């Protein structure tokens, strides 16, 4: 257990260094004639920017560093699991739950900051006064379940993908595991997108006051 824990921490540190290095190289020092890697990075920036603006408008760009940073962290964390001998930090429940709690506390903090404490939590009671206690219980359960489902979804998908890939490589080490690896690669992108879009949606619902 201690070895697994140490490996998980090591992989997380390596990944954080990679993410910071990418931002330092491609975000701060872009070239007029972009390299293929810079083109990919710029496409990712446009993707994250469009996602945020579609959900929150221009005001949501203040959350771009958080959403884009989480996306890079999750993506490279997922990708590490495809390299033989390395463990994906996102295949460890400690990492995914920490990320999910970060999102949970942040969007609630922003909701309170943007709307005020009482106004933010007044939405938890619903539009019908006599059903307010029931609405409140449902809203509390819904919000508390978000970090759990966010963490477990990413953890379960990355863990199952790693296990399946490793087993197939040992059993049939030639061409047969390739389709599974492509599926795993698709999951890497998909789970990154899911984590980013849910983070964006949670922040959007917290800071944008319902019209009704």
C-alpha cells in the first residue's frame, strides 16, 4: 500500500510539472509561426473558451484558468495510464476526489460571492413556499452528491481502462490489445471533456441568478 501511495504522489508531481511547463512554454511565449504542438494548444484554448462563453458568456472568462487548468491536469493524468509502467493519478480516488472537492467548494464560494449568502441559498428552497423543506433537502442531497459522482466517474473509467489494457497486453501482447487501447484513448478525451463541462456547468448555475 505504501508503494502504491508513493507512486501515486510521484505521478501527480510529474504531471503537475508537465502542465506548468506547457503553460509556461506555449501560453507565455507563443510564436508567430506556430509549431504543430502550439496549434494543438491554441485549439484547446479556443475549445475551453467556447465552452465557458456558451455557458456563462464573456463574464465567465475569469474562470478560464481554472477550467483549462483542470482540463490539462485530467487529460495528462489520464494519458499517463497508457504508458506501460506508469500509474495514472486520475486512476486513484484520492486525486479525483480532491479535484471534485476543489470544484465543489469553488463554485459554492463563487455563488455566495456573486449573489450574496442569503440570496444564493434561497434558491435551494425552490419556487413553491409550502414545498420549501422538501426542495431544500433535495437540493442539499443533489449538491453533496456532485463531488462524489464527479470523482467516482473519472476514477472508475480510468481504473477499468488501465486494468483492461494491462491484462490484454500480458495475455495477447501483439495486435489484439490495440483496439482496446484506442477505446482507452477515447475515454481519456471523453472523461476530460466530462470533467470540464461539469465544472463549467456547476460554476454557471452558481453565479447566474435564475430568472424565475
